[in-house]
C-alpha cells in the first residue's frame, strides 16, 4: 500500500492507497456505485454500498470510507480540527465537475470544516506522462497529455486547503504495483480508504 506522510502523522485516523497487492479491507466499510459524478454522501451510521456517487464524508469513528480506482484519482481528506475525513474518486469527469470543491463545501456545511485546516492526499493514478486525451476532455492539455494531479491540486488550493500531498505515482508506468484501465482494459481495481479509529 501507499501512505501519505502528512496523514500518517495523525494517530486518530487510518488510511491507505491500495495497490495490486493490498489485502481486502475488513470491518465496517462504506462504498458507493461510482458514476464519475460530483455527488457526495455523508455517512453517519451504516456501512455497505450506499448508492450512486463518488465521494464519501464521515465524522463517525470505526467506519472506513472506500473508493475503487484503476487510473482515476483517489483523494483522501482529513480535517484534524473537526475530526472529519473524506474519500473521493476523481476521474476527469469528476475533476471537471468539481468534486473536490463539492466535498469541501459539504464538509463545511455539515461539520464546520475550514478548508485551511484540511490535509489532502492525491493518490496513485494515471499521470501526465501517460494521460493522452482528445478534445472531449475540457482540461488544460500540454502536448495531448492532461494532468489530473495538477488539476485536482489546483482545485484544492483554490478552495484554500492548507496542506496537499501528491503521491506522484503513475498507474500506467508501474504495472507491478498498480492496475491501469488504460493499459489493460479488463483490469482490477485498487481500493483506497480512510477512517477515524
Ligand atoms: Zn505514466
């Protein structure tokens, strides 16, 4: 698994970005049917699959928020002041739809999270080295390559997020470690998760 140094510093939370070799999660796990939307769910009690959406928020201890990715970007957020966490699935559609802005807005509305308190981690996903896109992708493109890491980092910075960690690991460049939908169409998915202990 891959962990983010600034999140690992908090002993009250657990987090991981999955690889091909990560063991399945155990315990109370909340998931979504991911649809490349900007739909955000706040989880107060139950685990299991809650419905359609691409981001999960909770302030509830003992619950893991999990998202699955192959090339899309997994992003984990923690507010150490309010003790609230979030897991976000951001492909290019979710990135363009502003899913991080939506998630931070909902954290503020429901838990009074200040973006300046938030620590964010952008996990392994397809990098600017490999993400060739056509005109259907309305993102800044340099030499036909789009940068989802930078687009999401910018979205967090614009919202005022204080600390942003970027794994900088490309799922297409590291076949030993990561599944990549674009490299092998029938690939598996990595599971990334965050929760309050
Ligand atoms: Zn790459």
